[in-house]
């Protein structure tokens, strides 16, 4: 680490990361804190102060009520509290108040190579009983090569928008050891998103759908894949399904997932029962599901129970169609950035 210097009125340290993606690029490292002299007082100010090449933002423990937007590439958000619950990025917008579902997001990320770790991103609109029901996104993620590790995404309806970017460019997104919770369609969109060792939790509601994938055409390269994840739900949650097809060619695969929630025996639900017929075109599959919610013999006839050979098609190296060195780099950078101190 080089000696600290002043940048935009705050103490930063310039770092150089020798990786193929960032060769010869200067990376800036800043801190957001209410206690450390010279640190940025808000996260958005730190984001705006980064150069066009991005940088690392380390966020102190605390609750940060801000509506955030990241357009630059190579931005890392790292909580430096004792765990993801110690650093909370929260806002309370909704589709009603923001003028659209995606606009309601607490954090919007359109820049590529985004990394986030050891923190919570929350939309608390649905927590106030005075607020009418509405879509309320915690994270809207459309950048390519995103890596999230140990991130809690909390909301109610439409918590995580994992989608492709502008110009129909498909986005690849990797989630490791994350916690995502909500009720209606709370992981939704159209991306190549891979969830490894994550927990999906349904909050109390009469109707919980873990996913609502929106693949639009049979030749579109996108899917949501959940590998070695765990599904849980509040006791008051009911009519729980693995997902429904927001668009007719939705593609969702669960691999070796522990289903502790009382999933409906058929597993999957129609987008609008009696009005749509997405089961003919959607692709829903499981491989070696376990737990009380696993019921392969009673699953919807149009869904698939995969063989070991078929399940290999959905490993992240095949899903992303390369050895995915960007996943390893992202996890390594987050391990460095989230060290306390």
C-alpha cells in the first residue's frame, strides 16, 4: 500500500492490483465512516469520488439510509463490520413512489465487474404497515461479471432484480453465501445468475414465489441456477413455490438444494393460473433436492428431475461458458477488502 493522500477532501490510499482485467489500472481505496476523520460521510459521495476506473469502498458498521447508484465499472463495496448484519444499506422506496419497479431499488448497479461483500442491502418499504403493498427492490443488478459474497438482500415483493444490461447484453452474476428474502417473485429478471451456498427465505405472506425468471426466447442464454442452497420460510408463509415464469421461456434449476420450507407438492406455479400456459415452454429442473419440501414424485409433470450427467450442464463453469476467472478474482478481492480494520 502506498502512502495515503488527499482526494476530494478525504483520505484515500492508491492501490495497484495486478490482474488481467485491471492491468496497469490504478485502483482507489476509500472509506465511509461517521467516526474516522477524513472518511466520506455517505456511500454515494464515495462512489461519485471514485475515478472512471472504479475502486474499493470500505463501509464502517452502521445503518446507511441512502438511495444508491453505481454506473462505473470495477467498484467494490465491502462492509468491514463483524458480519453482514453490521453494515446495512437501506432505503424505503416502492414502485408507487419511485414511478416503476426497478426505480424503487435501494442500490442500482449497471457497471460491470461489481463486487459486494459482508453487508446488507435492504428495502424496508414493506416493513411499514402504513404502506400499501407494492414492488420494492433492494438490489437492481444489470452489470456483467458481478460477484457477491456474504451479502444479505432483504425485502418483500421483488427483492432482487437480477437482469441483463442495456442493449439486451446478457449479464453473468455470481452469488456466494448470500441470504435473499421476500415473498412474491423475490428473485426476478433475466440474467445468467448462479447462487452457491445461499439461503432463500420466504417471509410471511399468502403466496410466496422464490423466483420469477423472464427468459424471452428459446435461444436466449440465461438461467437462474441454485447450487447447494437452502430454502426456508416463516411459519406464516403459505402457498410456497419454487417459482413462476415471468416470461414464457423462464429457466430455473435447483441443484442439491435443501428444501426446509413446505413447498407445494407440484413445486412450480403458473404465472396466472387459468390465463397463461407457461409450463409448455418454461424449463424447470431439480437435481437431488432434499428436505421436507422435496417431492420429486409429485412435481409438475412439465418439470424435470435431472440425472448426474444432465446436472453437470448447469455448473457455473458451463453456465458462464469459460473457466470464470473473474469469479475467482472477485472473491479474492472481497476477501482482502472485507478484513476488519
